[in-house]
């Protein structure tokens, strides 16, 4: 029996539904410190992971896996690995910038009740993947889409998410027993929060402002600085 192609009307969102989508996008924040100790219910976490699993993926390869870390002792170990890397990172800045960096509170690993390491299995559907034939990194980009799906769903649930990127790859592999063939794409901290910044925290604290959109749009060809 042949598979039937099922098409459905695009069913545009109502005005209220559209506003809800844009609200999630515009009020999403990278949470570093404001986590509450309240546990994340399993059914809520599963909803977030299901949202991530419904992200677009090139060739429908769905290359992601989600390592859920809850134990405080394990999160403390990972925090120590982060802390070593964070000291190295601080040393890469100089003067006032270094002092400003050290003032940022990066406590999500220990404070958030759930951590998730998001990985990418680059061999999941074989060597030749539809849509990845000429850009081998499309599986990595697909996994980032899964993270964004999870982040927006978390915002809709009133759950904060922080993306930790300061660690040595070898440390994370050792602590989570991740094979070499698996790429580590993101380490996330999840939990309920008592408040969210009205603007991105790094903008409020003077680290970096949002770039004007008009400066980032080119028509027809690259028009930026060499």
C-alpha cells in the first residue's frame, strides 16, 4: 500500500496566538542566576523535550540526544569543571573588561534543579544524508534548532533556561561519558525563576547592546565591512 501524502490548510494563527509566539521570542532570556530550587515536574520536562524533538532537522535525521542531569553531586562536579574554565576565560579579558566579567553571576549549574546536555549524533542516518551532502554541519545547526524550540517552550511554561558554554570539551565528555563521535552542542540549566530581566542581562549590565536590525540586512549581495 502506497504512503498517502496528507496536506492540510496552513491554518494561520489568530491574533492572540501570534502575539503569544512573539511574546515568547521577545521575552526569552538567558538565565544565569535567578533559579528557584523548586523541582521541575516530569510531565513539564517531557513537554519541553518533546518540543525540542519537533524541531526541523536536515534530512529528518533528528540527530539530537538529551542527557538529563538532576543529582546535586553530579552538577557540583560539572560546576567545578566550569569554574576552572571560567577562570581561564576571565584571563582572556583585560582591565575593566576582566573586572566586569568577574562580576557576572554564573550559578545556573548548581542552582537550577535540572541540567541538560544536548548532543548531536553525526552518524545517526549514515554517511550520506539528504540536505547535508554539501554542508556537513547541517546536523549541528539542526540540533541548535532543537535547543531554540526547547527554550521558547520553556519561556511559555514560565521556566528559565541558561546556556553554559564555558567548559573544556574533554571534561564534559569524561563526566558524562560521551563518546568522541558524538558532538556536544549545548549545556542547559533549567528551572523556575523568581524574575526575568526586562532586557538581556548583558545589555543591562553594559556588556553589549543589541545591534540595530537595519545594519544587519543586506539586499541582493554582501554589503558589510571587509
